[in-house]
C-alpha cells in the first residue's frame, strides 16, 4: 500500500509539472503578444494623432543640429583612435574633419558633374524611350495574341493611355518640379553646411555631451545608463559605418556593371540601387525594377546585360560585402527583420523600412538590458534561458 501511494504521488507530481510547463509556455506567448500589441498600438496612435507630421516639422527645423550630431557620432571613433596614438584631441578632431571634408569634396567633384550630364541626356531621351517601350510592348501583345488566341488590344490601349497621361502631366509639372528640386537642394545644402559646422564643434566635446546627458539622470541610474549607451553606440555605429561602406561598394560595382551593359545614366541608376540597398531583403528588388524597365526598353541585349550586372552585384554583396563588413552586427533573426519591415512600412512608408532594422536592434538591446537588470522574464515565467537562447 505504501509503494502504491508513492507511485500515485509520483504520477501526480509529473502531471503537475506538465501543467506548470504548459502554463509557463502560455504565459511566455502571452508576454510576447502583449509586447507586439503595445508596439502596434503605439505606432497606430502616433499615426492617428499625426505625431509624425509634428516630429517631421520639428526635425526639419533642428536638422542642422541633428546632422552635426550624426557626423560627430560617426567620426568620434577615429578621433579616439588618434588620441590613442598620443595625438591631442583638438589636433585629432581637426585632422579627421579635414580628411572627411576633403573626401566629401572629392566625391562631389567626381560624381555631380557626370551625374548631372547623364540626367540631362536621359531626360532628353525620354520621348525615344517611350516610343521604344511602346514598340516593345506592342510586340509582346502580338505574341500574347498568338499564344493565347485572345485579343489583348484593350490592355494595350489602357497602357498607352496611361503612358500618354503620365507624359502629359510630367511635361506640365516639370517647371514646378524643377523649382521644387532646386529649392530642396539649396535648403538641404544650407542645412548640411550648418550641420558640418555644428558637428565640428560637437566633435571637440563629444565625450562631455555624453557625460552631461548621463549627469541629468538620477545617481542610481547613471552606471546602468552609461553601460546601455556603450552597447547602443557599439551596435548602431558599427551597423551605420558598415552599411555606408556596403552601399559605396554596391554603387561602385553596380556603376561599372551598368556602364558595361550600355544603359543610359548608369551612375544615376547605380546610385538608386545603392540607396535602396539600405532596405534589407526588399531593397535590391526595388532598385532593380527601374533598371530593368529602362534596359529592356532600350534593347533586349541591354536588359539582359543589366540582369547579369544586378545578379553579379547581389552575389558579391551576399557572399563578400555583407559577411566581411557587416557580419552579425545587428544579431537579429531574418524573420524578425522582415516582420519589422512589413510593420514599419505599413505605418511609416519607405522611411519606416529604412529605419526599421536599427530601431528594432536598439529596442532589442534596451529590452535585453532591462531584463538583465530587473530579471523581468524570469519573474514572469521563471525561465532564465528565454533571452539567452535568442
């Protein structure tokens, strides 16, 4: 009888452990769902309250300060490197800034005239490209008519009408667009120039800025805030610097490939591909669409050469640029990044897709730091390995 009772007791404990284990999993899932719901609720409220418009206007006013802060933030590691070589910080700041400005002027001097000439030639050739596209699409419609024994003329007429309407609207809006672009370039140039000046002065006292910010916090928070700041700086700075280097390599290799393919304005399209490369996973496809449309419109051989160029650059990026330069700086699962891109794109558009990855990475660093200090997950589900296994 005693043995039977002990056996029954063991069975009851095992069942109880199963129930507790299931309950922990449910609590963990509920915890994750609550976080997702809070993020979605926050983004929805920001959109509905038009907070982004206010934030955008505010940022446009203080954009020189923001630009200067970003420049100082990116150049500070190089200044510290020179300081480690026994160079005074003032001298190190001047040397780094002179090199940075010289590099900017070199890039502008090499690219702007060539890109301006290519844009001018491309705009002048737009009517010919439209006619070539009509001829190319007309051949496609004829082939479809023969292949499916169906008249696709209505599709052709609708497309031609859309193209003509777009061309008419474009021709009437070109003066306004030119004025708007010119104003934006002048305004952006002034803001960037002021940002350069502000960044130069910020770079001298960048460490003091960090210490000033930390000193505002309560004393018992300062050590943790300093540790969190170091983690965020290391992760985000390595990501931004690596991303800029990858974009530069994509631009150079894509420019060479598109120039050899014979497409018009290869530097413009290469720059577009490099800029869209900021968006993980989806960016290369977005950048390839206009290249392929223009390439196949000019000539099928040109289009095929553009496809080959894009594929080669993507192979180089995926197998060399990203692994060697970026590595695993963000330490995010691809599914997490793709979900973040979809959510941010839904609420914030193309800008949301650009900032999604660093924002998610920063959020993960902050949440991991809070959990390390407060053991939030352990208190909720009693499982210390939840974040360690991620």
